[in-house]
């Protein structure tokens, strides 16, 4: 075989190799494009199905959250107090209720020892009220906002109001009611009678 024949043979093989490489690149490109289109279709389908998955519901009478020891630490249930009212309770490691959020009012209750209410934020009709309670269960401080104004009441250890700041009402033994404006300060004696007031 002459040199010219060898060159012609090598040239033909080179042309065939280029054609093979070109078809190989086309095949790889088609495979990549097909994979991309398949992934995009899956993502679009999943995205389209997301709203349907978000509409799923779980229905139950109560939800109980337990710690690793099996102790109840949170409870979402219906509170039976004459009416069926939804209530969320958070409990400490002793099983005592520390926080309660319920539709009894509605109200948010923070509790102390033995699950006794110590602070209560509630809405009763047109009245928004915050009560601070001592260990004996007596309301010692009451902050309220209502249509006629707002007021702050301070009570003694027996639960008797001893001072009010803001709108207030007092009642005489014969049943007469006296109303005071928001810019009032009243001090009461142990018998509930006004011993000092401003303005006079």
C-alpha cells in the first residue's frame, strides 16, 4: 500500500469517527433534555398537587402531647363547664396546668401551684380585663377597659377593693349608685366606704 493509499484510508476513518462523535453528542444532548423535561414535569405536577395536600384535615376530640416519660405536657380538648368550649393547656413536669387558653370568655390563664389561676386575661362582652390573683384565690389587682372608660382596682388580702384609679362606681347602703369619671382616684376603708377621693 502506497503512502497516498494509506492517507486516503486514514482520511476515510477520520470522517467516520467524526460522524460517530457527532451522533454521540446528539444522543447525549437528547438524553439530557429528556431528563430535564421529565424533572420539570414532576416538579410542576407536585406543585400543582400541593394545594390539594394542604386541604387535608385531621379531626379528633382531643390532642395529647406527651414527653419521653409518657407524662402529659400539652392538651387540646373541649372544656366542659356547662358548655363545650375548646381549650389548650400546657402542663409542667408534675402534671399541673401552667397555661390555659380557652374560649371561656375567651381567656388566657397563667397558673401557679396546684394549677390555681394567678393571672387571667379575658374578654367579657365589651369589657377587656386583666386580673392578678394571690395564692388564696383573691383578686388583688384588676385592670379593665370598657365602653365608659378604664379603671385600675387594688384590693387587700381579703379581696376588698381599697383603691381605684379611673372610672368607678360606688353604692350606698340605700342602693344609690355614684359614678366617677376616668380622672378619679378613690381610697376605701375596710368597710368599703370612701375615705378619700380626688377630685373632691
